[in-house]
């Protein structure tokens, strides 16, 4: 599936020196490294490649899905920056893949501030790539878990980087399908959004079984057997994450169809891509 279900802590410019003694769990597949494999990255290990190969066999469109997710993040970030949001909280950041969210945001708004959150040690290992900001802007990294939103909202890296009296974009890209219903995903999103002021926004993408349920069940089974919880959701369920928000047109849409006039990214060719290959609902909503 596109991305992984984790969250992060601000490490500062010395981040790369803080992970040497961490267990990177190289012998077990990890969704962040599998996602890196789908995107053609090199920050993955044999266990990740073996599990990812099983997914590719079950669902050859997974690489299209991953690229479509990155492209949605780029378009959503640019749109939000152009609409005046200059602060982001990006949870489930994943392994850095340029351009990262802050690079996209700061290309539009050089003073943009971004706090990245993830709980995977390999993301911490690469956190320095996330901390290279424009002179006017600022970035930070928090090592924390989305399942514990209070640890994110009270982290000094968050409160020291973002002004929570001003609008913030909460970015949850390909994350919540790794939070099953028993872990209260809607309550987590509600809690995070409740801490942000009026004018803030939610940008969210989520894998779905709507277009090919049998294939996606096989994909989910691979993740679960590899130790990663996963739950796909249909369009109505994904729309539930945006309850009470004012949606940007066209609302929740298949990722490659969401706001296509916002520009086409080189990371995904929309021509000939089918909804079933993308299998990702995406949307952006503003908090009244």
C-alpha cells in the first residue's frame, strides 16, 4: 500500500547522529521501506523487497498507486500554500523522497514551516534531509506515533515551530489505512483537528478496495502477515474523516483525478492510468 502508518519527533540538525544504535528491524518488512521500494528508492532491505514483490505480484498497479499518492501530496501542498496556509503538520512522513513536502510548500511560500512526524527509526536515520529549510522557513522532526496524538500535540518541537493560533494544514498521506477501526482512527483525526484553529485544513489520502476488492484483500493479507495492521475503506468511510470540514472541489476523489488543474506532476503520468490502478481516495477540507 502507499505509505505507512507511523508518526515522528523533532531531532534538530544532528538527527543523523541519533539513530546509530537503533534497531532498524532489517529482518522484518516495514511498510515505509516497502513504499520506498514502490517508488524506486534504495532505502529498503531484502525482507522489504520480498514482501513488496508479493504485493506487486498480487497488484501490479501498486507502483502507480504510490506515485499517484506522491503527486496528490504535491498538488494539495501547492494548493494550500496558494490559499494562504504556511504551516504543516505532516504525520506518517515516511522515508524522505525529494521533493519533500517542505520543498513543495516553500517553493510557493518561502516562509512555510513544516513539522514532520514518524515513528520508524529508518525515517529518523534520514531526518536531516527533512530539516534543510529555506532561510525564511523552518522544519522540525518529531518521533512519535499517530496512535498517541497527545504526544504529538505536546511535543516541544511542534509548539516551538508552529504557531497554533494560525492555520495549520494537517497532512495524513496514505496513513490512516494502517489504523484499523479498533484503534479509533476517526477519533485520532478529530483530536488532531480540534487542536488547530479555524482556517486550518486536512489533506488526506487513503487506499481503497472499491475498484478491485478481491485483489486488495490479497494485498491487505500480505501486510497483516508481515506484521503491519491494515484496513481499507470505501469512499463514504474516507469522507467520514472530513466530517464538519468545508471540502475543496471535487471533494473526495480518486487521487489522480483530485484537482488536476493544479498541475501534473512528473512523478505520475495520468494518461492511461485507471481508477483501479490508483485505488486511492484523496481530498482536502478546511476547518470553518
